[in-house]
C-alpha cells in the first residue's frame, strides 16, 4: 500500500508545485473548447505572481510520496487582499 505525507508550505515554497500546476494548466488547455488562449497565455510565473499580489493570506498544503521524492497533489487556499470575506482554493493530484 502506498503511503503519503501531507506537508504545509508557505509562499516561499510555492515553486514545489510548479510541475503539477503546469500539468493542470495543460489539461485545462486540452479540454477547454472556449478558453484555450487563457490557458495558453498563462504560465507558472504569472500565476504565482497573481496569487501573491491578490492574496492577503495563502495556505499551501502538498502531498508527497513516502520516499519524499515526488509531490503528488496540492491545495492552495487564499484570502483576498481587498475583501477578506472572499477567497478561493485550487487543488490538483495525479
């Protein structure tokens, strides 16, 4: 049976999930009939910058395999800077 650990990160280690985010962005591109240019024009650096600029607070969890060698999922939760009653989360796993 596979074993995994859930770890909590901060803004400084958001780049850990870059490979998974890029896979998710590609999946959206491949499946989207109407918004392909949105996903085609987005890259990790833009997305990360947007998250940091827009968010008052960021909670970042990720799932890593038992060997500690591969991140297999993540969840990012944010609270909006302008209105702390708004926020969002995104998640992805392989």
